[in-house]
C-alpha cells in the first residue's frame, strides 16, 4: 500500500514540475491574455455598434472590423504561446 501511495505522489509531483513556468513566461502569457481580452471586448463593442446602426454599409464595415479584431486577439494568444514554449 505504501508503494502505491509513494508512486502516486511521485507521479503527481513530476506532473506539477513539468507544468511549472518561469516568471518571465508567466508574465508574457498574462500580458498577452490581458491584451487579447481587451481586443475581444473592443470587437464586442464594434458588434454592438453594428447592431445599432441603420446604415447597411456601416454595419458591414463594423462587423468586418470586429472579425479582424477577434482574429488579431487569437494571433496575440498564439504568439504568446509560441514565445512561452521557447522560454521554458
């Protein structure tokens, strides 16, 4: 019984150690998440503006801008993930 507990504890500690990030990597990831979250909020605001306008052309422009902003937020997160993978 003790061997099973010891093996389970060792496996748990190894998985925690493998997932730890350096402070720099954590800072990059946190900054990217905050930036991407703000970009997504801006995209939501653009979508809301598109819903509130009566001009069809303006609606299309705002919806396209919102889509582009969401794509850019995804790119920020992807770039941060790539950067943190190279830091660990």
